[in-house]
C-alpha cells in the first residue's frame, strides 16, 4: 500500500513540475503586450519574389494586387487606389515609398524591404511638408501609388 501511495505521489510531483515548466499566459513576454497587435510589423523570412503586395483587407484578406515596378495609379489593379489595408514589400533589394496621391505625389511612407504590415490602420503618413496633401493621414484606404527606392 505504501509503495502505491509513494508511486502516486511521485507521479503527481512529476506532473506538477512539468506543468510549471510549460509557458502559459502567466509567463507571457511583457514586450509583446506593450505593442498593440494592430501596430506590429513583421519581417518575413520567405524568399523575396520581387513584388510589392497589397490586400484590400487586413491580414492579407480580400482583393490582392502586386507590382514589380513603380505604379503611378493603383486604380489600374482591381481599383485598389485608396482601398489597401495590408501591405508587404517582398522586393529583393529596394524599399518602397507609398504615396497619398497618384503619380507619386503627396505625403509618402517608407515600407522597408521585407516588411509586412498586416493592418495599416494605425500607421500614418509623416508630415512631408508638401502641398499635395496626406500629411498625418492614416495609410489605411489612402494609398494611391508607389515607387521603388534604394533607401528611404
């Protein structure tokens, strides 16, 4: 009887030690909680295909467009002008300027090579001091054109 009790206690102790070592909500990384999920960007490790990818909805949802070169008006692809909510620079060597207006005009935002923004609602065009508009506006549903650049 004593061996069965000792064996049972040893099993319970081993299980408790195993569960204590597993990560859980109580052991979450505090840095992850300090950045809102919607404002996080991700560096994707997939092999670059040389395209700028954009989607109509967050997290690669809805209509999709991709460009290998510069594009002066996103209306030319599924009417994507002022419709994008998710962007991914999967270029091989260059960053991308995302512009508020067609023909690469107005405020512009830098999307680094390899950067994926799953929800651009919390990203804003910086104040570029231009007369073409867009300064301080959300990127969400406000991108009209883009241009590849060596560095932003």
